[in-house]
């Protein structure tokens, strides 16, 4: 037996063992972790080596007594896909639900969760693990310390008077009173019949808000993004802006614009906004215009 064939048979035997361990895990998930086996088998299956071994088997070059289930294309594909689906189910329960995630750096992200399977994360982010996407933010499995569903927190598109009253309440409590802004200044010509409001409630009590109004046929202004003090640093402000962007996109706007306070520019930059104008003094704050393509 030449050296090349010996190496080929050794490789097939090794991968057959990994393949069998993965199949055993799929039958009983309480068994020992097979993540390393999955990574190795997936890399082998995607490589030219698997195709070369497959062709050698078809040509009758592999001894008939050597177990070679790993050279069945359908069997390997199904095992890897089943494993990925099982892993994805770890977070699937949170899909389309409002959650709060704390990562290993202590950052908190709040919003609607969408599960990203392992294959997608590997292809898009070179991370061979599952992820959760909230708005533009992706949090990977190994970075998640805690995930908490928030069944009592709701994001409302405030189309009714009582919902809009929640927006006004938050702005009065967290902005007007704190910064001594008069009601005439706080509620200006942009708070009109065509204005759209996002309101976040916790146990039906308003805790955060933002307003939107069109600047032109393609640009939507997002403003008055306010969160009650006791709910800050939980990712709720980001969630409110994400909700505005999604609504604007549904309304066929291709760009959102904000006039950020100069000390909040970094917050919007992290959400993909870019500065498009010089800082200017407003009635209350020094602001910077920023925009983002949807």
C-alpha cells in the first residue's frame, strides 16, 4: 500500500469516527459535546479531500471492509444540517420576541430577537457559532452571558390618542422637566396629525418614545428619542431607533435622519449613522445632523 492510500484510509477512518459520534449525539443530546467533531467533519466535507476520497471509493480503490458512511454525501449533509438545526433551537424560542441580552463585556441590548444559524454566521461573520440579531447588532453565542424574555414590555406604533399620550408623558418627565424646556418648545410644529410615534411600555406604563416625520419623499426624520431615567443603559434607546427605522422602511423611505445632541453622536454612529453637517446650537442643545441609508 502506497503512502498516499495509507493516508487516505487513515483520514476516512478518523472522519468515520467523528461522523458516528455526531449521529450518536443526534440521538441523545445529553451525551458528550461533539462541537469539535462537527467542525472537523464540516471542514473535511467542504474540502477537496472529501471529493477525492468519494471518487476513490466510486472507483473501487477503497477496501470493501472499511466503514465509509462518511462518504455518503446525503448522510453527511443531513447530519451536519440536523446538528445546526438543533443548535439553532437553543435560541429559536426567542425568535420575534422582545428580549434583553447581556454580553460578556457587560453591555445590554434590548429588542426583537432574530436567530442566526451557525452556517450563516460562519459565512457572513467568520464565526462558527449561532447568533442573535437585534436591529443591526449581532450577538454571538459565546458572547452571551444572559438572555431574558420581556413579556411585559411592548413596542407600540402609537396611532391612537391614548398611546400618543404616553409619548408626551415620557417627553415631559424625562426631558422637559429635567432640562427646564417649556411645553411650547418641546411640542413644536412637528407634533402634528402626520407625525408618527413609537412608544415602549412596561406593564402598560410608558417608558420610552420617539417621533418621526418626513423631510422629503425619501428621508424620514427621527427625533425626540427619550427614555425614562430608570430604564436607561438597557438598550432601550437603541430599540426605539430600530423600531423607527423599520417603520420608515415599511413606508418606503430609504433614509433616516437624526439631529443628535453633540454628546450622543457616538450612540448613533454605533447604529450606522454618519455625520452629514456641522454642529449647530439649537434652542436647548448643541446638535449634529446625521443620516443613515436603510
